[in-house]
């Protein structure tokens, strides 16, 4: 993904005051960094992902992106898309892939609306 596209898209949203629908999840796991690496290596075959040990950006298409950030105790995930139905669909995509790659058992994932903080 062209980094300029993301900046331009964010500028348009901030000027229009109409943010795209988004959800977040903070997932307790001691293997957050490893999950980012595995997930992004997997998706790099088809998507223009950028990642390091602590964070990742996964552009699924021009209007759907996942951001991941690792710390010592959690994997923080944000999914943003043009509409709520697409956000919900990609929550499932991200979550199912993370579950398959987790070594430490099933991950507990609770999605929240990024704007309100309420359960998504």
C-alpha cells in the first residue's frame, strides 16, 4: 500500500468529520509479537503488509485495514473499513487467523466499537 494513500485518506476523513467504522480488541497473550510475525508472513504472500516485531499494518483493500501492536502482555488490534458489515467480516478474518496461529491455547477476543468503546 502506498503510504501516501493512507495519509490522504485520513486527511479526508478528518476534514469531513465522518470517521470510518472501526473496532478494536486487546487480546491477552504472552506471544503477541510472534503472532504478528506469523500472521504477517502468512498474509505477505497476497497483501502488501508492513510489520516488525512490535506492530503491523495489513491493508486488505483500499478501504479495509487492520493494525496490530504488541506489548509484553497483549496484542492490540484495530480493524477499519468503509462500512460496518465489512468491519464485522474482517474481524472474523483476523480473529480466525490469529486463533489458528496461537500456540498458547485459544485466544479470548472481545471486539469493541472504536468510537464508543461498547461491545461490537
